[in-house]
C-alpha cells in the first residue's frame, strides 16, 4: 500500500500559518488629558475608594481607541466588579503581611485581559 498525500487547495492557507495582526491606536492628547483629569478627581475626591472606577475609565478609553485588523476593541469590565476584587486583594495582602501582593499584579492582568474583546461587525447587517 502506498501513501498518497492529500493536496491542500491553494485558496486555503495551511493551519500552521499565523494570522498577521495589525494594531492601530487613534487616541489623542486632549481626550487622554480629559480622561486622566477626571480619573484623578474621582480618586482624590473619594480618598482613593473609587480608584477602581478610575482604572476602568482608563481601560475603556484605551480599548475604545484601539483597533485590531480594523475591528474596534471594547473593554467589558465594570468598576463594581473590580472594586470587589480590590477589596479581596487588599484583605489578603493585609492578612499575609504583604506576601499576597505578589499575586495581585498577575490577577489584575488576568482580569483586564478577560474583559477585553474585539467587536467584529457583520458586513451584511452592519452591526
């Protein structure tokens, strides 16, 4: 019995070829400064209690001004959800005398990544 390889159609790329991703960012200095001033005011006026709201504001601004292969990004995280995480991380850091703080940065990064998505619009319906 001889083995004959199955030909791959020319229009179909091999499964191992990576897709090229093109990121673009269209944020400007004026909108960045406005967002930063507002986030500082929210944090200062609440004595740091609303810092998660400032973080979510910054992440939304960044995602709203980023595209991946022409599709706009969106940040879906909410400030109340992040606030709950901050309380948990703070208490665990206090109880462990700061040792848990080494796990906070990876946990925060994971939370941010899990709440980002690329909005792909349908070419037929426009939504």
